[in-house]
């Protein structure tokens, strides 16, 4: 009799036990996977976007297993992430107010940022060394001057732009022999030292067309430069566009043969892939006199090797 009562009590309480376990596991899940909201204020959208890209807490906010202890560690690291994110914009002495709050939905990480004064450029030491030192193309080519606010993105883009201009103008061995951006965070100043050695300016070598459908003399009509002229990348780009616009070729690949340079002359190959010989186009129109009509346009792109078409 006593045994039956005990068994009955256990059976009646089993659902309650499962309910307690389910509720307990739900609470544990909520602790292990909290909802994390990140709020940043005091700065413009461009800087905010960069902060979010650097902010470890933001990157791991939805990670499985992010518990309260780990969340607090990431929150404590956030000021360091924020400082690293805003330095490229020239702010090295920010004041960061941070709070980590919990509510019934999870957590709110708030960061209010006072950027402080921007770093000012105090020194600009820009030099063109080598034959390009007298090339007027490089005058005023660095868009940074003393007194400007430091912006590392502007600096990096300017540095790359100057090197690209040198390469496009035929200074194919141009290289920076000194490129330094030094920041004194206490004085809130920056110094720039940018020296580029141009090396020699190259000229065009032989211009060769790699194809077998047109007479090379006919293709030479598209050239507005010749071997011996100073090398300019723009000339190659324009010739490439003219050859494509001719409709003789569906693809024009430019190959600068730097391994074959002799006496500072650069051979250039144009690898030409022929277009289909015929082009067909159809169209639908309407005329008030004849009503609907269909048009057919046919072009024979080439006849023979002299570029004739019909």
C-alpha cells in the first residue's frame, strides 16, 4: 500500500520535473545567447562605419556562446578598438564614454565619443628624385600642405596616385625610397616625408599587332604614336578603344613586354581576337503611313585584308 502511493506520487510529479528542466534550460540559453545592441554617438556616419568595422564586440554580438563574462571583456576592449578606428581620420586624443546595460531583452553597449582636436600636419617633405625632378607633370602633385588636418586615407590615396602617374608617364622603375607618416600624439602634429625616385623615362619600342585577318599596314592607320615616342599608358588605352570601336575585333589585349626592354624602349603587343564576320540586328517600329514594321540590319564587317566592309 505504501509502495503504490510512492509510485503514484512520482508519476504525478514527472511532468513538473520536465517543466522545471525546460524552464531552466531556457534560462541558460538566454544567458548564453543574449541579444546585444550597440549604440554609437558623437561622430559622423563615415567614422561610425569604420568603428563598427574595428569593434570586436560588434563583430561577435551574435556569436553562439557569448556569455555575460565574455561580453564584458569585449566591452572593456571597445575603447581601444574605437581609438584605432578613428586614428586614420586624424583624431588621436578622443574621450570615450562607455556603458554596458542589461534589460529583459539582453544588453545595450553604448559609446559616446568626443573626437577632440584633429592632428595638424606640421611638416611636408615631398621630393621627386631622378630624371623626373624637372618634369612639370609632378608640380603640385601632392594635395597635402602644412596646416591641413591629417587624414591617412587622403595621404595613402595621394601616395598611390603619384606613383601611378609616374608609371603611366613611362617612369616604369619609379619607387618610393622614403615614405613616412609620423604622428606626435602629445603635440597633435604629424610629419610627412615622401621621396620618390623616378628612374629613367622609357620610350615605345616596336608596336606589334598579333592577328591574321587584316593587313598590318592597314592596322597601322590606327596608330597616332610610333616607336621612339615617350611611353604613355594613355596612348595605349586610346588605341585599344579605337581598335574595339572598329568592330573588326571582339577583344583587344594590351601586353607591355617589360622583359624585352632594350635601350629603355618598351615593345608592346596588341593581341587581337577577330569578331564574327557578319553582324545582324533586328528592330520593330511603327509608321503612321505603313503601320507596324520589322527592320533587319546586316553588316559584313570585313571583306579581304584591307578592312573593306558592306
